[in-house]
C-alpha cells in the first residue's frame, strides 16, 4: 500500500502500462522533456525514449489523426490533450474517425486509443482551461468515457483504459491532481466500466464523478451533522453508464441528485435523470434534481466559485429533494 | 480587371495549358507519354517497363473505366445511392496503385476505385458501399488498402501515423496517402505534412488535382501550384501529368522508394481532370464550360496509352478487342452482383460499434430484435 497523489498515481500507472506492453506510445504536447504541464508523464521519456513518449507538434488533430494510423499498425497510443478546452481541434478526428473506424471496418480495425483530458475548473485559470466537455464524447457512439476521482482509480484506471480494445476518453480531475490517497499496487482493481457506492446512506442518493465526488462526500459529511444520510455514488464510467447500483439505491432513498461541473442543460445529469425516472418511477418521492454549471461559457476565474457546484449547492438540492 | 485579379492570374493560371492539349506552360510537369502517345524521356524519371507490363496497365485502365461506367449506369437505374466517378483519373490512380509493393499501405479518399483495383479489392466490395449495404466490404488489412474516408483529408493523418508505425517497426515500407486539390485547404492535411516532415515519416502524399472541389476551382484553394507547397513543409514536391500512367508510375515509385529508404515524405501533384461530375448528385454544367472538357478529352489517359501500344506494335486490335470483352464480362459480373446483393440485417448496426460490446448497446439490440419480432405472425 502506498500513499500517492492522483497525478503520481497516473504517472506510475502509465509507466506500468508501458512496461507491460511495448506497443504503448504516449503522444502529446510538452509531455516528453517537460513531463507534461501537470508532470503526469514526468520521467517517462527519459526511461522509454523519444519513440515511445513523443513530444508532438502543436496540433491536436495531428495527435489524434496520427494515433489512428499508429493504432492501425498495432500500436496503443495514449494521447494527452493538454487542457479540456483544447480538445476541439481534435474533435473531428475523435468523432468522425476514432469513434467510427471499428464499426466502419466491421471490427477489422480496432482503435485501442486512450485520450487523456485533464478537465474541470477550480484552478484559477484563463479561458479554455477549466471546461467539462464529457457530454460531447458520451453522446458519440463508439467512444467509451470514464472519469476518475481517486489515486487508486487513477493508477488502475489508466492501465485498464490502455488495455481496453476500444477508444477511451479518460477524464482526469485536474484540480485534484495533488490530492492523496491509498493505492494498493498489488491489489485487484474494480472493473473500469462500473460505478461504485462510495458512501452508504438512506435519505438521498447523490451521484457525482471526477472532481465532484469529493464535493459530494463533503456534502454528505455536512448533511450527516444535520441528521441527514446521503448515499454517494461515484459514477466512474460515463459511457457506458453503469446505473444498476444507482437504481438500487434510488429505490431505497426515493430521491436522487446528480452533480457535475458541466452545464446542466443536456449534460450527463439529463440522461441520468431520464433513466432513473424510467427505472425507478414508482419509487421516486421527488424529481431527479441536477446541480451543475450554468449555461454560460466558463467564466473568468474570479467568478468560478459562483459557477462551480459546491457543498452548499449540493445541500440546497438535497433540501429541495427532501421538501417534495 | 483589377490589379489584384491581374496578379492572381500571373501567379496561378487557373487551368494551365487549357486550350492547348500539350500543357506547354508547365516546364516542371513530368511526362513520359505525350497526349499523342509518343514516348518521351525525362532526365529524373526513367521507367524500365516490359511490354507485358504496358499491356497490363492498359488493361487496368480500361477495366476500371468500364467498371466506373457500369456503376454510373447502376446509380441512374436506382441501384446505387450515389457514385463518385473516377472518369479521367484512371491513369493517376492505376499508376499510383501499381507503384505500391507488398507491405505498403494505401489510404484512399472515396474516389480511388482505380487504386482499389490494383490492390485486388473486389469491385463488388466497393459497390456495396455506394449501395448502402456497408461502409466498404473489403478487408483493409488483407488488401493493404484502407477503407474509404469521406471526411476530406482526414486520412492523410492516418497515413502519416501508419508511416510512423512502419518506422518504429523497422519495416522497409511506405504509406501512400491520397487526397484531392480541395483537401489541400484542410487544416488536417497541413498538419499531416508538418508531422510527416518533422518525423521524416515514410509517407507519400498523392494529390490528384482534378481542378475542382465539387464546383470550386483550384484557384480558390491555392495561389501557388500545389506541388510547390511541399517546399514550405521541407520536402520535395513533384508535378506529374496525371493522365500519363507511365509518368505517374515512375514518379510514385521514386517517391515511395525514397520514403522506404528513410528520406521522408514527397508530395506528388498528379495534374488531371475530373471528366465527369463530382458524384452522380452533381451537375457540372452549372460551374464549368463544355469547351474545357473537350480540351481534356484530347489528353485522355487511355487513348494515349492505346496510341502508344498500337504505334509501337506492342498491342494490336486483337488485344484491345479482348480487353473490351473482358470489360463487358466484368461489367456484367458487377451488375449481377450488385443486383443480387442482400440487404443487411438491421441488427448488424449494433454488432461492431465496439470490440467489447457494452451492456447498454446489447440491451438496445435486444429491444430492437424484440420490437421487430412483435410484428411476426400478426
């Protein structure tokens, strides 16, 4: 058992994946000599060489497009998008090619590509450095989408994503990169595409993923002081969704709140609300409520605390759910 | 005429040589066979080719054109949803395709039926795409011919990445990326050329400049001849007569050889003309003059090889008649195969989205089956 930050856990997970499979190639801007702007790939180029940890030209479509070609040649590219808001130049390749080539070729051309994206706000950054674009990718058939929230999931999840035979968009909670947790590197990981109940409770089921899991757990602590018992589920996988544990939970609690940083309109919460309503209709005591970003461009950093869901906004939604 | 327009005309002749079948204003144009079928030499591109190979190239060109004509007819009869004709571009495609060797990988657009032919792809596996049965029925790995890519230029990056894989594998092979004149305006194509240059990737960019991106002429894409763009990326650019199968073969062979030897990419501009419409949905009379087509007919890629073979006695009437018969047989096979092509089962759309099916999709598939089963027996 080791205590690791999420960032270091990702670094060790990438190292392990590269040791296990010589076909794993990391590609991205500033990931080699510099070790990435968040140092997630620190030291890897030194140990694995420039052919396996590629400092690419500054061209995101190029990163994803050449990754497709490398995958066709039997490689397993792991692409780093430096910041969430910079994924869009690569969006065409991801949506029209990465997501569709397996189906287009009827399985003849697998696309085992991992797209690592540090996402979310809370770091006081300038425009395009704090976004949550996960719904775009979850909406695209042919992609799998996950978001990790703990060092253990970061360590194991990145290895599982790399080993997966399909393209995986791997969201990393950038503002939690420095948070520590226990990682049992000899243990057996949970499946990548599964949700997890991270705190038991009876009154309201709170769903979150990525950076919002910690916020949801803080809300649960605060609610407990007021005698309210929140069950918190870390969704972990956004596409496919694994909602059976959620349905089970909601059938007990009768109330469900979904939390994410992304704007609420047509976000993951909308899909989850629809499904929970369909599956738990007769158990619901209140409509499924969503807590998320507003339908505004991500604001300048002096306003981001107003934009981002926090403990109080989660508790406010819990109150409203209880008040129905 | 304004000063700006005058300058544009000086820099780029919209159709260099238009009105003159010999394209005389292009000193850099590599040509080994004149439009009249006269064999000429080029100091940089020698081509040692046997009579059998010459007859083989003619056969390729003629059969591909016959296939194309049959496909156009089938579309007109409602048997294909659409067809992208290669009429006029046979030499560019066959010449490039025949330059490939085992282990090389080609990355086509959606018009490279001639290259598909040279790679041994069954024409019916192309027809199935345009009929709407699948997205291309051939095995891209077995045929070393990627599936058609419809998003303009996206495949140039795939070819470049594949070439980087060849490099890592120590394979003495190259990737051949096809693109059109319009594609050179795409950001991804420019990124591909930057990557290829930066990593000295063994990839050749083969641009068929057929003068039009649907309706938009080349001067809306570029103020310099396309082959000159390569210099800005740091690798050689060559303009070849795209209607001269021998020159295309020689130039592409040389570029692929250089790539395989580690000399990095080459950009080839095959100067040609789309004699038909962009696709069967298009009407070229709205944007180009009939006279232009007439001029290009004088540079027809098949007529010139036929003239050469006849004049030199390498092939005679019997050979040409036999190829015609073979073409008609091929067309009949394509027609029959297309008409008899079974429609796919609706469940197929669920089956290859992922290598590892998700529970969600498996459930949607089950619901689809159940829904359709509910009508049976009613």
